[in-house]
């Protein structure tokens, strides 16, 4: 080989060596993760790097620490602080000691327990065990610079909106916290009772919640540094959940004739923490079809309504307060009916009568037939009736007959009758006939076709010459109205 070729070959070897050295120097690793495994007698820590070059290890005192420096590492992806709290190891901290050197520090609770360090694929394995199981020789303590100081966390919390309705979303934001490794918020009601709590991170600093009870709610937050030290500044926020209004509805009257005015009154509706701005009324028929609606924006909240057709209607009122909250519906049922022609009807009463006389009572089966006339349909009737009571007993008791003229008032399913009557004697010693005051109470039970069946209770007593205490009658039976 000529001198010229030898020179060229040497130059190429030098160039390849320099290129390899430069490429190797450009490769930088990172601490990818730190894995902790605990048993009763050991704590194993594996420090894994993306590219492992070489390291150094030393111990520090005041407080006691074991330090590992990894050269050729440009970044740290593992957490800045990990709790251990086992076999004398309090926790593990990580940080960049200087550019290109990553540092891992093992903080001890008291003294440094026995340990050993082994090289594994792309990292180190550090094993700690109890003092009594193995004695290790003392390590030379070198004074080295600390990791850079970890700043205290500062908590910041914002809650919006400051006032909301029931079940509206409430957004909590702690993204303004500084030097925070994690954040925590606790929620309290107006009585100071803790309702819930939530842990947040700088990557996810927001939280949405809702409340289904009105009142004040308080949020108390804390931020934690990389050393798990809580923030010391006051970090609080508040929101108020608006109470919805309460609707109260009355119909005056509840039974009305068609083409007559009925008042639907929601004036007594109220709002516990504000004022009512409007009331919405709605009317539906028995099938649930909408008949009419009305909105009143001024006090008093009422609606003068006229029904054009007979039927049973449901009226609903919903109140809205000054913050937009709506009440639960208040409902009332009204009956609209046509004014029919006054008409005649028949009544048949049947039952048992107990008559008082000569210091004792005597039972009689009794019956009565009458004719009635509707003075005010559904409200007031007049009834003329006559009948008798039969007795098969010997003297002085005997069968008797009576007649009466009564006014009958209707109150829903109840009726009250009052009037005058005349009766023949039921005891031979009495006058041939005498006048009586009559009163009764009826309770409608059910209707079959056009016949109404009621329970009837009636009392009658003399009005002249005879003692009421010794000469009265009571009756219990049924009334059939045709």
C-alpha cells in the first residue's frame, strides 16, 4: 500500500471515530418512571430510564438521604414526589441537578436502613431491608448541593355562577393555583355539614356539580406542592341556590254554570327568597286536551274565566320568580254545568222508626212516598211526602200515618232537609193528630241509571201541647230519588 493510500485510510478511520463520538454525545435519556414494590421485609425501587449511561451514588445527613445522580439524562417524566413511608424511607424526590444530570433523592424518616443498588436493563434496582436483618458498612458522607427548592403551593378557586336554580350546573375552577402538584376542594352546606369533596390536578383543574336543595353552599380548597405541603392562603368560594316559588290556587266557586264567570285566584302564591313575577294558568278537559291558557304578570294574580260548555275541567297554575325558577303546578278541579229546566222528581223513603212514648221506645217499620220540585237545580228542592208506620203490637201502641213538607239543601253528596209535618197518634192516649217539626240528613251513596240512592237519618218532634222529651221519633233508612 502506498504512503498516499495509508494517509487516506487513517483519515477515514479518524472521521468515523469522531462521527460515532458526536452521535453518542447527542443521545440524551430521561427518567421514564419509578416503580415501588413493598413487602413486610423489603422495599424495592426501580428507576427506569429511556437511555441508561452511568450514575453515581452518595449519602447526605441532616436529614439523612440517599442520592443518585444519572448522567446523560435531559428530562424527568416520573412524578416529582412519591410517598413510601416504609422501612424508614419517607419518600422519593426527583429533580434536575443541572443540565444533563437528573437526581433522585431518597428521604429517610430517621437513619438510613440497609440497602443495595443493582444495575438492571435501562436502570437501577434499589433494595431496602430492616436494620436487624443485615448490617451494612458505613457510607462515606459527602456534602453535596440540595435539589432546587420546591416552592410552596398557592391555592386559587373560582365558582360560577354565584347564584343558580335547583339542578343548574355549577362550575368550579382551580386552574389559577400556583406551584400545585394537586388540589382538593370540600363542599359544605349552610349548616357547615360537609356534603362532598373532589380531588383535582393541574391537568384537570375544573369540576362541575349540581345541587337539589336551595340555600348557601361553601367551597373550601387547598393546593399541595410537590412535597405534599398544603397551601396556607385562604381559598374559599360560595354559591347560592335559589328557592323556587310555591303556587297556591283557588277556584271561586268550584261549581259554576256555563256562561257564568269563575275566578281562578293564585294571589296567595309566594316565593321564600324573592318575588313572583308572573303566574301561568292552563285549563284542560277530562281527556287532557288543552282548553285555554292565560298569563298574569301583575298582582293580584287571578283570571276571570267563563266556560262555554259543560264538563269537568282541571286548572293548573305555575308561578315564576325573579330568578326564573318555576314552582310545582298547583291544581284545582272545577265543574261547569248547564242550567236545566226545573223539574219534578219522585222520592221513596223506607226504613225503621223508633217512637218515644210513656217512658219507653217502640220500633216500627215505615215507608213514605213523595214528590219533589227543583227550585234551584242541584242546590235546593222542595219535597211533599206522606206515609206511615205499621205496628202489630197491642194497646196502647198502634200504627200511624204522617205527612210532611220539607226544603232540601244540597252540599255536594250531602243534603239537609227541614220543615213541618202532621202525624196521627201512635199511642191511644194521645190526641187524634198533632203537628211536628221535621229535620233530616241524607248522604248520596251511588246512582243507577237516573236513580240516586242515599242513606237517610230523620228526627221529628211535637211543636204544641206535647212534651218533646216524651214524644219524639227517629228514623234510619234509605231514600230512592227517581
